[in-house]
């Protein structure tokens, strides 16, 4: 799914929730937990890049530190929503 924020001048793509498997979630969590102390948003975006969740952004892990904090926070919100959807247990 493609995300774009015109005012922040940023766009990136994440996989559809249906495409994620446990291995993808595990890669993300391992990468998240391996990050040095930083804001949750920074760790989330970097982990998503390392795990291969962020696509078509032209962004590297090192570039995250040079982004405006509001950009990192907005990206992290989208990634968090994908993670939450991937682990959500539907009602019976």
C-alpha cells in the first residue's frame, strides 16, 4: 500500500497486511529490538527499513536520522498500523 503526505513531501510503500507472514513480523521485531536507544518512531522506521517493509522510498537506515521529526513520526504511524493489523486476532 502506498502512503503519501503532500505537505511533508514524503511517500513510501508498505506491503499489504495479507502479504505478511510470521517471519516478516519476527524480522521487524528483531530489528526494532536491536536499535540503540532512540524514540519509538525512529526505531520503528529503521526496523521497517531493515526488515524490508518500507519499499520504493529511496531511503536508507542512515537517512532516518536526517529526516524532520514530524516525517519520522508520520511514517512510524503508518508502520505501527500495519503491525497492529498483522497481529490482530479477529472476532469469532
